[in-house]
C-alpha cells in the first residue's frame, strides 16, 4: 500500500491546525479509510506515555479520532521546553537529552531524515496520512532546516491546506502574507485555504474571500464557525476555566505541564479556576497541583506569590489537596535537584506529605494500571493512567495511595494526597466520586464517549462545507 498524504499548515501557532487535522482524520475514518495522524515535530509540555514511549497529547487525541492505537511514530520528535532557552528532545518516544535553542537548528539536520523515514513507513501502512505542521511554514529564521511544514509537501509532492484564524484578526494578511513568503515551487502544493473560528455574518466576509482567491489563485475551501472547547486544549495558552460550584482550584505555575489531567472535569457541574494569586483560592472546595516541567522553579514561584501559605491553610481545614507528578513532589518536605533539570539546588516543599524527592536517575515513561490501596475513598479500585517523571520519592510515613505491579506508589495523609499517575480523572468512577466528595453532583458522563461525539461533530462540520468535502474526497 502506498497511501495518500495531506499536509495541514497554519498561518501561525494556534491557528487551528490540530483541530482541522483531527476533523479530517475522523472524516476519513467515517468513510472506512485507514487513516493516521502525523506531526514530525511538536513542541509541548503536554505529553502522554504510551506503550512505546512519550508522545504529544495532540497526536494522542488524533490517533483516537482515527481509531488507531496511539504510538510515538505519529509524533517522532517532541520538544519539551525547560526554560533558559533549553528543551528536552524526545526522539521516537525516548529522551535524547537537552539542547539549547541556539543549537537546535543543527539538530534539525539530523532529525529530518528520521522523521521522513517514519512518514515513509506510515504511508506504506495507511491509505491516508494527515500531517500537521507546526507554527508557520514561513518562519524565515528556521525555514532552511525545518522538516515539519512545507518541506513535507515539497519532499513528498503532497497537497497542503493553509489554515488561518479569523478570531485573531488580520486573516487576509495572514493568508496573503504567508503565500507571498513561500517560493514558487512551494506555492504549487498549497491547494486551498480554511478559515477557522468565524463568528460573524458570512455575507460581510465574502468580498474579502473573493479578494484572497483572486490574489492567490487558490480557493477558500471553508469558513468554519467558532466552536468553544471542540477538543481538549493542546497548549497551555489555550487552557480556560469554567464557572460553577463547587470550585476546583488548579495552580497555574509558569511551567505547568500535563494540564490534560484536568480536562475531564469539563463534563462535570463544577467550576475550574486556574489560579495564580492566593485570593483566588478562598472559596475552593478542592485544590489540584498539576504537573510541572521545572518543579523547583515553580515551587519557588508559588512561594513568591504566597500560594503555598493559602494551600496549607486550606489543607488544615480539611479541604482536599491533590498533587499530580511535579505537584505531588511540591507537597513533600525536601526537594533536591543535583543535576539542575528541575531548577537546581534544594528547596523545602509545602510539608503536607512526609516525602523527600531527589531528581536523579533514569526517566520513567510508562502506561500503568494502579490498584487503590484503600486509603482513599474516592479513588476507584483500579485506575488506568501513565507515568512520566524522573524524581525519586522516599515516603517516610503516612500511607501509600496505589500498588503498581506490587510496588507502593503515591502518598495520602488526611485530606492531602499525591501521585505520579497522570490521567487520574479520565477514570470516570474516580472523577465522579471526587466530585461527590467535594460536595458536587456527579454527571455520570463517560468521558471517552464525549470525546467520540466530539470527533463525529468535527467530521460533520466538514460534511457541511461542500468545497472542503469535495476536496478531501478527491484525494481518495
């Protein structure tokens, strides 16, 4: 089998490439096509551990839309920013260490053949591969060695779409400016435009659409409506709270990671408040400390803001405090980072759990099935999730939270608990019982079903736009 390739480019980061890619994936899947997502390089702190390693959350979700088992080959290169202009480089699911941003252009030369080889293999296995770009295809400073955008279209002689976000403003400049900066050969592969997040009267927009088509010689295939929370957010810039009671306060440190852990609460009748100031915690029925990519740095930030004192006061009143991964570590007594991957040095934690943490040794990346020790009444007997962490935890008292393959994991003391297990609240029974525990009424909604319905709605959105639908069908 030699599959067809479609490249989805964007005029900028956040234009809606992931949204459109997911929609196209489900559109093809509903037609019985064997389809796969692909993103040669993603930059994100929202990663997932799958059986063969670590991959970006967005491609994990896209794999679900394709009804394919998530695998790192859908995202062969993942960059995880760690601050100080450095990123951890994940290649085919495994960490290859850290590089400075000034060095990454030379790294691209080495990674390009790896990514292209993976894509060749996917095209042998799938009828259609939908390749999502990253950022803009005309970032002149890095374009020479870029292997994630228009380079895929030119190398594989594949058609490309250009997605623009009208909600940001300047949509016509986005499209025409991007096209002007592509060279003659590159322009030939761009087959049309998709305008995303439109809220107004389409008739008012029509003169602009005609101008774009005349100026570029390319069709506007669809103007898609603004849809709130169509999919779980990919980037921390996209995370939003929600109103409601009881309020779950989530600490939003500067380097928050794996915020997808909070996403399933979107289907519950609770408020989600992302907090950066102590006063935002005052009426919280629960506090969650999510993951962090620089745990000691984010812990120091919390102390500077006074959030540590507020969290301790709530815990003393019996308000549930939940720490996940880096957030779990912050709840401990002492954190040491001798190699400097988490901010360096030594720091006192919030001292709510009797644990010490040292950042050394090999990174753990694995899906897990955790068995509740019975110490927590709201956690289901068995929980499916994953672990991505380097910190070694020494528990000095209290009770473990889970057993994982016979080993004790996590810690619980009173109303405070911590665990390395991500996706805790994707487990419906656990989420429902947590909502009940903090005084709310559980929805009894199965989150996986909500995701499936979201994918189907996105496919239907394409069906409603004749030119877009016809274009995709012409690829088959």
